[in-house]
């Protein structure tokens, strides 16, 4: 299993801490049961974190007219709404909620050029709540697609997420087979699409990042 680079440093730190705790337990707690229990619990805990940073090998087919899911998770919003930061007009919002067991890599949903990027400090409320889109810590990424359409992608930190990683320099290229970023430990991704987009997912549907078709441009 490949590990995403966003997890290298954290995994090393956690490993060193757990090794230190187990060594201290071995030498200073004269209780075999306690030591064995701590060893088992720490091993399971570390494997769960390793699993969180897994990097799946997926075949990605690029298509300028198709919007692919930017993340693994579940569709929690499909609605027409006002986008107030960049477009300042009505857009179709599609939101994907990622729980702690999902792959947390974010892929670019479209091919094009990154025209806008902004990081916003904010709260860490539950990512599935509607207010998280405007109140939580988040990033805003606007992509001008190769077909002339423009979309907005928003990475949102959730109650457990404490860091958003983005690989989105303004003027850089967005490709559906490349990573847009990574959100650590529970989060959400919003897409704001043109109103005439043909949506091909439904509420409650599970998505696979870079594989599930969210919709197509007209």
C-alpha cells in the first residue's frame, strides 16, 4: 500500500511517540498485562492512521466535458445556491462529505487553469453542516476549464480536520489525474457549477474520487 506524502511527517512523529511510550511501559511498569495491552492498542491506532493516508492506485480517464468527483465520500448537498465569494451569482452546489475512513486525497474535478486561490481561517464545526461551507477553515479554488466553463472547488475542514493541504498555484494547470490537495481527518469538498450542468449523482450516493462522474457540461 502506498502512503500519501501528506502523511510522512505525521506518521513518523506518531511512530516515535508510540515507540517511546511502549519502551517506557516495558521498563517502568512491571506489569506484563499492561504492557501487552498498550502494545496492542498502540499498534491498532498506528495502523488506523496509516490507513487514513493510503494512496490508492486508480486509472483516471481525462475528459474536458466531464466533472469527476474530487474526493471519496458521500453526496450530502445538491442544490441551487448563491455563491458569494467569487462568482457572486447562482450556481449548482454539489457537496461531498468525507468521514475518517475515506481516502482524503482531493483530485482536480476538471482540466484547466487555476485562476483563483484563497485560504480562509475559520471554525471546525462538523463538515456535514451547511454552515461549514462559509464558516469553517477552508480554501477556495477557481478553475477555468479547457472548454471555457469555470467552476469553484472548496476544501472545508471538519470537526477533526486541523490542516488543509492544497497544491493549487494560481496560473498552474489543473488535471483530473492530479491531486488538488489533502484534508487531514474528516472534511468536505464543495463544487459550485454552472446552472445548466447535467448532474449525474444523487443525494446519499457514495463517490470515488477521480472515478465517479458528478456531471457533464452542456
